[in-house]
């Protein structure tokens, strides 16, 4: 699983750039105002107009990046919502398949751990049961599902998920 802060690296980095550019824009605008006052108007040369252009460019860039950041955050929130809905749908399809196979609650529990990639010893430890009991449940799962192995069970579930997606 990805650490929580990795999710925020790009938005935080972009926000940091916006802050730096904001301070640069403030500096340039202050310099332009100081030059304007020193010259008594817009009578400055190329240097003055270059500073005006740089300040305006920074302001436009800040506005663009702020808009981009907001779109990214809205998109991330939307995707998080879709992910939650998708996880629930996957869980429901898997549970429905376990019911169709007529798995007992213990077998469904073992099958859930199997789907998550746990080995026999890990499942036994998590369930507080003997490895032999887990193996017996796995044999029942294989028999009831028509599978011959862990890979077959996963393949059946993936096929079911894909069938649900196309319906």
C-alpha cells in the first residue's frame, strides 16, 4: 500500500511552485511600482517594460496553475469516489459468487483470504485454526466452485467480474 503522503506529492509540489511564483510576482510588481514612481510615469525603457511583462506573465501563470491544481484535486476526489464504488461492486460480485457456490461462512472466509493472496499458513494464523482445517476448506471451495487450484478460483472470479462489467 502506498504511504499517505505520496498521494499529495504532486498537488503539494504544484502548490509550492504557485507560492514561489506568487512571491516572485509580488517582488516584480513592487519593483515595477518603484520604477514607475522613480520615473514619474510610464516613460521607462526596455528594462521597465520587460519587468511589467514578467510580472504579468507570472500572474497569468499563477492563475493557470491554480486552475490546474483545482482541476487535479477535483479529479482526485472524483476518482476516490469511483474507487470506493468499484471496491464495493467487486466485493458484492465476489460475495454473490461465493453464495452461488454455496460456500459455508468458514469457507467464504477462507476464500476471501485466498483471493487476497494469503497462503495456507497465513490464513490459518489469521483465522486461528489449523493448516489442515484451512486445506479442508480449500478442497471444499475447489469442489463447490469446480476449480482445481487457487489460480482457477481467481480465474473464475475474474471472469465473473468481467461478465458483470459487460452487463
